[in-house]
């Protein structure tokens, strides 16, 4: 449970501190604007936190620069001719107003057909598309999980899909539950595979330490390229 949340400034960078009943200090830089957050144990002093941040200043600045340079889509209006992505491919949206079932279908190599009832709002049209994205991930993820659980010798008890603003995936090692960002439906399959392997690897190693990296290096040698691809693809427009 968080007992304190406050902000400090270190070398001109605003840092949000959240004190928790945890054992280790965790520092993260989050999209879309490079927000810096430190989760710190209750017993760690502010001076110690400042030193930890100072020790990571070069990395923090690189991360903030990367986020500032990453392309972003404008807000989607869900109208004809608009660009939308699925598994890394760009499609032009074609909206068809009709009674009855509302659904999405890919036509050829370039069109994403959205069938909706007449008079639907932008939000309602988008909800149909997001539902379709979720359906696609529900089909794509299970075979990847089956393959990589066998390879890594682990077994997740549960997994789910949700919209996440700061992470592509998540793992609760104690509950053995995995989460995947709905936005992954827009990214190439190799990016989805990387996140599946990354989160499963946390069932072996909880932290991003050398042992965790060794698991990825052994079983997914191209993970760094996949991570780099994921981090350079356009971000969705979000009300962050």
C-alpha cells in the first residue's frame, strides 16, 4: 500500500516518488512524455532516492528523448480513409452503415471495413473496432503462450487483455497472472511474441536483472530487435 506520494526535482527533472511497503527501489520512465517515477521502500531516505536518480540520469534522458521522438497518431475520427493498423500493417478504414450486426472485416491488403449501425458516434464506432482487436488477440495469444510456456518450463494460471497507458504487458508472479496491452493488436506479430516471452520470463525471474536477460538471450536471441521495433512504431493518440 502506498503511504506517501510527492514530487522532487533532480537536475531539472521532475521525479514522482511513491513510498511503499516493498524491498527494492524501482525507477521507471513512462510514455508519452517521459514521466519519471520512483517506487521506494519506506525505509529509504530522500537523499538515497536522489542519489539513485542521479546515477540513472543519462538513461533517464535517453528514455525521455526516445518518447519525445516517437511518432504518434492524431486522434482517430473513425471516418472513411482514415489509417488504422493491425499486426503492423496499415489499412484504410471504410465505414459501412447498416442495420443489424456490427463488426470489422479486412478486405484485400489495404482496407479495413467497419460495419456499424447508422448514426453511431465516434466512440461507438471505435468500440466496435476495439472489440475486434480484442477478439484477434484472444486468438493470437493462446498458441504463443502454449509454445513459450513449454519452452520456458512455466505455466501461467491466468491471462487477460486490457488497455494500459505505460506498459505493453504485466506479470504478477505470485498470482501467476499475465496482462497484455490491447494496443499490441496493432503491432507486428514478432512484437506480440516478444511481450509474451518477456512476461512469461518473469515467472522465472521477477526483476529485470542479469538472470532475466539471460533467459531472453537464450530463448529469444532477437528480443532486442523486437523491443526496438515496438518502441519505434507510432503510439496511439491517448488522453494520458
